[in-house]
C-alpha cells in the first residue's frame, strides 16, 4: 500500500485526541507496573535431576515441584511518601492478564458489587476497592511488596475446622524407625438390622501414624498399618456419614485373618420417634430457647452462612433458604450443592423449620438464610468475595464457621467495612485446642468457643473424648464442660454448645457433630432473634452502622450465664441466655454483674489471685502480686464494658449508684500489684496526677485507660 494511502487510512480511523491521551496514560501505567517487576526477575529454578536423562541432558517428563502460591494485591489507603508514585492497579491487572509478568498468572479480580461502592464511601470505609488475585512465585511477591503503596499478602486457604483427633502424632518422620511389614485389617461397619453403612470414615491409631479410609457400598474398608501389629493399635474411631452415633474404642481387638464387624448405634435409639417427632437440641435448651414465646422466630432478619453451601433438598431448610452464590465457581446455581454437609449442618442450627413439626428446629426458624459458598478449597479471596455479597445484600448477621492460623490485612479491612454498614460477624474460635484463630481473633467480630454437656451422648461415642477435665479444668455441677478441641484466649466473647450437636445434613438426613463450627450458629441464631425482637433495634439502633453491631454483641455478652470451668479464656462472658438477651426475664444474681460494685469485686479477686504470668501486658508486679492486662480485659468483657474484643462498649443506660469503698479497695489492690503508684491513685510510671473527690465509674475507666486497658 502506498505511503499516502497508509496515512489516509490512519487518519480516517483515528480516535479523538482525549481518548488517545487516556489510552496512552493507561499504557504508561501498565508499563510502569511491568518495569517495576521486570527490573529484577527471579531466576527460574533448575530442573530436578530426576527429570533429566543423564546421556542427553534434556527433560523427559514432568516432575513434582513446589506449587506456586496465590496472592492478593491491593492499593494501600492513605498518602504515600512524597517521592513515590502510586502503582496503577488496573495496569498491573492488565499486565497479569496479558502474561507479560514472568512467572505470574492472573486468577481474578475482586471488586465491590453494585451499590456497595457508593454506600461504603459514604460510610467512611477505607478498605481496598479492588483486589487482584494472582498466582506467582514468592520472589515476585517479595518484589511487589517493596512498593510502599501496595498490600501484597498470601491468599491463605481457610478450613472449616473439624475437631482435632484425640490421639496426637508423636513422631518425627525423619527419625522414625523403618516401618517393616505391618498388617492389613478388614472392617465391616453395620447399622440397625445389620444394614451396611456406606461413607463412614474409619480411623486406626497405632504407635506412630494414623491410617484412615471410607467404607464402600457394602460397608467395608481395608486399612494397612506399617510398623504395627494388632497389639499396638491404640484406638479405633468410626464417624458415620448420617443418622448414627460415632464410635470411639480404645485398645480394639482386631483380627487380620477375618472381617472385623462394628455395629453403630442409630440416633433413633437415643431420640425417641425421631425424626417423625420434631426435636429441639440440648444446646437450644441450655440457652433457654425452648422458653421463648411462640412469636419469637426471627422474622425479617437476613442471615448469611458463609460455608460449603446449603442443601435445599432438606425438609428442614426448603423454606428457609432464600438464595445464594458459589464463590468457587463464580455462579448463582451451584450454591445448593453441599458436598461437605458442613454449611447445611450450621444452617439447621440457625433456622431449621419449626412449622413442619418433624426433624430438627432452629433457633430463628423465620430468619431468611443466604448461602455463600466458599468450600471446598476456600481462601481469603473467597471470604472477601462473600463478605462483599453480604454488604450488597444488606445481610444482618453472618455466620463464619471457619478459620485460619494466618491473619489477613485485607480480610480485616473487609470485616471493618461490613461492620460500618451494619453487618455483624459471628465467628467460630477454632478447633485446634490452641490460640483463637482468625478471623475470630479480629476485634470487630464475636468469637465463640465450644462447650459440651455430660449425658447428651452415649459414653462410647467419640463425643466422650472431648470432655476437658483435670489440670484446673472442671465440669460444672450441671454437667457443662469446656470442649477439649476448642481454641481459647482473651479474644473469646462467649461460649456455646459445640459437642454432640444434632442437625441437618444432605440430602435429607441428620448427623451429630462436634466443633466450634457448631457453637457459632447457636449464637448466630440468637443474634437474629435479638435483631428481630429486641426494642433497641426498632428504635435507637435501627440504622445500619457500627453502633448497631456493637450494641448487638454487647447484648449477647451481657445476657450470658457465667460458667466456672476452670479457665475464663475458654468461656468468655459465658453461655448466652435467650430470655435475658430478649429482655424477657429480670437479671439474675448469677448473671453479668449489674452494678459497678460487682465489677470491682471481680477485678479485685482477679488481682489478688495473681495466678497469671506477670508482664504480658507490660505491667509491673510488686511483692509477688501478679496481674495482666489480658486478665483485666477478660473480666471487663464479661461485664459488657469492653465491646467486641476491645474498646469501650456503648452503655444503654448510665450506671446507677456510687461505688464507694470497693473502688478504694480496688486502688489498694492495684497499688499492691504495681498498677498504681503511691496512695493517691496515680498510675504507676506515668505522669498522671492523683484523682480527687468521689470515685465514679468514669474515674475507673480513666484509670484503666491510663494503664493501657481501654
């Protein structure tokens, strides 16, 4: 084509100058993003020697190597240093999509949905508007982190937290002796009338490693243990899929020469006429849900279950579930396929149908349930996506029966954003038996630990292994105990039933499970009742904002019955009482302290004990007396003076009466513990002057603020 024709064609198809300038700016931003990464590309790892043929020196087959990690990338909020240019995230996104960043692969982009962006901005949220999800080597992620304007964090997997098994693995595979021959054992798992139980999980525990399998259609499974003999097997655990109690048998007598038969106990043997006759679980009764007036059903409250989906095929959930979304496959059609049964089980506790008079009933049967599916294979990115949906759909309460041992700045921003817009998050504390997991550890949620009750399960069931007693832990006079598996710590807000919880599972069956995953929905269901029927949320706290969420969590904690199970970090404020939460019963003497005198008494008792390690909160100790900020916070949370996991709770009414002498006694004890200096009430090691005049609740709060408690 002649040069004149080329110029003419270019001229005739040219874009307006302003559009060309915009495209040029975007191209420049994308180029800057690429150059930022391309300035120092990590070297490709050499191929494994096992994949190279010695004579030819060429790859002949793929070999197993470390997989790429998945990361979340977002802009930091706030101003950047003066000489730093912000990274254009859209340019980085386009570069990832184009594959021009070596070693990196684009996954997807998370954005606020629909009207959410404007509402969020008007509410003052400062979280990331756009988050890019990508796979890349850790070296590339490290390069991106060098830019002060970016948040780059691993997109960690989440777990739906089945309880840890009671037989620990006690050996290091690097130093264990050779496994030798071992043996194989066949087991047949049968139910009522000798019927085979398909899909039952079967575990055997030897001296070194556990082995597991799942029964086939004939109810049989074969398991091989290396380095073991029948005499060294420590325990057999059978977890049926549906409709039967589990079995925990120590020192099982197994015969490798024949099929070993195991019979399980049907649920109907414990629950008469079930499921034809509707059942209210022991957990609902412990929380006094059975004593509520009939109209208290949670009408009009939207509850999201962020989990593995919900099977709408179940008789007790067909009318309760109003919609959902699958964040794994990114569609609105597969959220009701619950292959793990976990989300269906939690939904039954929250809102199982009351009107059908069969199966199980939930705590708030008229609440509107929404299923946002993130399992299996859920990550922080799926959780953020689901929380965006909760904000968009104006969900009132979110049940999060999930957790991670890792924290996330971007998830934390999203939780805060949801809170500002009136979305309350109820989170399972975790099932590792260690510190509270994330996001339960966030100060903007209500973390729920698990308790059990003796007499609510057969003694030979697995549930019996969860009773935590001894070493200072106790079973209460009415049979309550802290679950062995529950995570614990100062972040725990309340506890709830989480051992031997009967609920719905797909397709239309029932199962009894353990876990803080089962405890959290008890509190979620009660939260739905409070929002629907408590006068505060029809008036002063009706608006969707952070104050509404704080008030809800405060009511739940203040309604709790204190439980002395040997460790306050395992129960928080205690077990919430539905009658108290809904103002249907007068405060009782054993409940949350109704006066500042009782608060002071508890604080003094805690300080006098001095049983916790000194120095965790930066406090000094004198004359052997010990105290920690965490201890004080635990007591303050139990009284409702701390909201969430920290911060002063809003008070529905001013404290009445004057504390008088107890405050003075508290000052004396705080002086002995090294919290106060001298006799005038000044805080130790600070410049604050002594308090004068009559001591009030405001003075107590000021003192605690000065020592860093509030």
